[in-house]
C-alpha cells in the first residue's frame, strides 16, 4: 500500500518517467529500494538475479491501483474547491498543481459541463455479478499439485481481473457491468507452477485467461459471455524476477510477469536497459509485450519487441515450447517465436523471456521542434526516416494535441509554464508567421555518447530547418513525453462528465500518411454529425514511430455523450467507421495494440483466408480443448 506522503511510491516510478522529467546522465535510471537476492554471490550468467521484491504494484493490485480505471489510486484529475482542474497525488511532477487552462480547453473542445458530474461506483455491484462458476475438482487438484499458491474468488479480485482498458470496459466498471466475470484467480510463482496450472485445467476442462499488467486496449481480457466453464485468471505478476543477466552477451532472462518499470529498475542497477518503452511501461508486463507484439517509443535505436527477443518460454496445453539455444539467429524453418508473439494468450502462457540489453546511454538529451503545420512536420519525419538518422524517439503531434499540451501547463512559475513565453510567442506567431490554429510540435529524445548526441542534434535540426521547423528547446521536449502518461487519466476524468473517448492506431506507407490522417478525421466528423451530438467531437492524431517505408499513426477521439442513449455503443460505432476508413486509406488494422476481440472482423481482410486458417490450425494443435478460450484474434467461422 502506498504511504501517505508518497515518498516510497515515488521511489518506484518507472525508469523512463524518471529520466524524462529530470536532467542528468548518470547510469542509474531510477532510485529504489534494493531488491537483490539475499545471497550476494553472482549467478552463473554473471550478475545477481533479483528477488522480485521491487514491485510496480502489489499482488492484489487494487490495494494500489484503481480497480475500475487506469493507473494508481492516489493519482488523477479532479475539479478542486477552487473550481479548477488539478492533478492530485505525488507520483508525477504535475501532482498537486492546478491547471487553469485545462478546464477552458475541455469546455471549448468538448463542452465540459460540471453540472452533469456522475461519480463512479466505489465497489462492484454485488447484486449484478453472478456467483462464480466453481469446479471443485480443479481447485482440489491444483491445491494438491502446488502448495501455498495464492488463490481467490473474492468479488473485487474477480472484477479487477475481468477487464482491460478500453472505454467499453472502463464505462462498465464505472457505471454498469460486464457480461461475464472471471470465477477464480491464481498467482503462480514460477514456470513449473504454470505447467501445473495448465495441466490441471486440461484435466478438468477449465478455461484459462493469462493476465499481466491488465493494460490492453483490445478487449483481450474480457471473458466470452457464452463461456459456461469455470474461468480462471492466471495472474502472472508474482513471477517478476530477473533470473540472470549476461554481461558479455548483453542479454537478460526474466519472468514473464515482471512489469516494465521493475525490469528497467533491476537492469539500471547493473548499468543496463532494454530500451523497450511502450506508453504503458509503468504498468504493462514483459509477457504482455510478447503476446501483443508490442512497440516502444525508442524503437528507432532498440527495436520493437520482435527485434529484442532472443528466446521465449511458453506453456501450452500440449506442453512447454521454447528454442534450445540462445544464438542470435538460426535457420530452422519458420521461426516459432513468431507463433508466440502476437498470439494474445490463445496458445498458452509466456513464462520466461530472454531479451537483448544495452548499456545505459551516458548521454540523454530531449528536444522539440515547432512546425507551421502538420504537412511540414510529416515532410520532416519522412526525410528523417529516408536518411535513417532518427533519434531514439521522435513524435509529431497535430495541432489539436499541441493545444492539449498547452492546456496542461501549470500556473506561471511552475515547471509547466507554457511552451512559449511572451517574447517567443510573438516571434513564432508574428515574425515566423505560424498560425496558432495550425502549428504542430515534434518531441525528440537523443541517446548515446555526448559526441553522438551532439552530431545527431545538428543533423536533425538542420533537416528541420528545411521544413521551416523552429527549435523549441529541451524542456519542452521533456514535458511533451509526460502527456503520454496522463492521457488515460484525462479519459477517466472526462467519463465523470459524460465525455467518452478512446485511442486507436495504425501503420501506413509514407505516401499515404497525410491522406489517411485527413480521411479518418473527416470520417469521424461525418459520423458524429449523424449522432446529433451536443458538441463537436475532438479528433487528433500523432506520428509516433517511423520506418523506412512508413509510420505509425496514433489517433485519439472523444465526444460529449450527453443525450446519447448508449454512449459506449455510439463510440464503438465511430471507431468501426474509422477502422474501415483506415483500411480503405491504405493503413493496417493495428500497429501494436493487437486484435483482441474488438478488431477481429478485419483480420481476414488483412491476413487473407489462408492466413487466418493457418493461425486456426496452430490453435487447434496447441489447444485442441480450447483451454485458453478467451476468444481473441480469430474471427468466428
């Protein structure tokens, strides 16, 4: 449980957030309590393994996380007694600050109305949740096989483990109910215990749903309503140890339940990092990254998860599956790793992963660039990709998100003072001729040696000048990354005032980036006009990852649902229309969020009938009894 002053909680912040919000080039990314194994002897691989005592959150996650929303229970947005929006809590540097411009922004862009405030429920509605389905033979057999494994069917644990982070799930947690809840939760402590759980489930025909950080936004954790068997959530977060670090070959072997910030903390103590930093890093798990084919904000230097993985250990109903060697590359038929990555829990449970690591970079510098419009910014991003000189992270936000970033500035004199003081604003708008309703911002993160970073900055800023870009400074770049960690908190705040919204992403060739962004925005505005909304929608996008041949585009949409009979159904209708438009405009169904349940209808169109049937054949082989019956990925036959 977090203490009252938040000091110990602050020590456990994720490495990336710590580094994003302070200067310094020291090798230790995050200060935290020592959690090395009690035995000081080195492991056979060269470095002491961790005991798993460092935790992003406790086993019963609702003791520190919100049971019905995103993030930590002691953090979030609210309207205070002064009538201003503030961010409460001490985990983030924005904590305790009034944000005088955010309220005006939400009134202008979404019609925020304080009079419609509807607080979320404090506890699941017991009367609306069916009693758990109990397979007594399974429970007795499992308790015989594995002694002292934490297990429960307590109502709040069932609710917490039955949802991810889509707007549909959050709305149900706030105000409604899910159609089906898990019946039982178990916390295995190691690979062998997972084997016993899976064998026991096969013997007694029990449905298993793996659960890591619970951050997915694809409906992957939602229980199929038609499932009549006992559904057991296999919470992997007790398996949070770094088993070994190989200093010579630069690899780490960790359990699949370790949370991203904990993994980086452990490696940081030894002077290493994975460099894999998805937006959900403070709460998402290593096994979840593998299961969804995750991508991180620093993939330009470190790669996506498929570039980082060396070996995966997975437990399937047919038994464990893994490669027998740690070679950097082998030619032995189709790569079985690519059967596991992106499988979304349908084939089995990822128990252990070997990943590449790198020494913590000695120099880390943030930067930002202002462009007169989104077209200029995209041209710059394309040229950066063409010359293959992208820094560790580079993100371009459109004007709508740029304005939101401005709205998150705090009172004058705080660390969240505006991107542009009065003189800079005069220069940008009058002398440079930038239109405040069109300009866009690009945030940058450079990593490497000081010489490498200096050279890279010169090259990137030189290219920016060719597209009328103006350097915005390091502090603005650092602040820009904070928005990544606040978006979900903003969504959950808005829900209490009838504002609902969600995010979705795609990847698209460079030649279609601008047209896709324009088409999707136009599509959503047209569809919103059919709903007779009380206020115009908020639709924005950003370019988040770049490749030689294309980019990832990340969209946010939000509506004021006042007067709508079913806000979630209306939002779902909008996203479906947007997804159709994305595919028509040359984009993919997903870049890194995965398919889950909410995007299955587009899988066949994306992979072809033969591709879908190949995955179905793998499912039949690995799991003939459909033990992992969460019904993700594959469209109905």
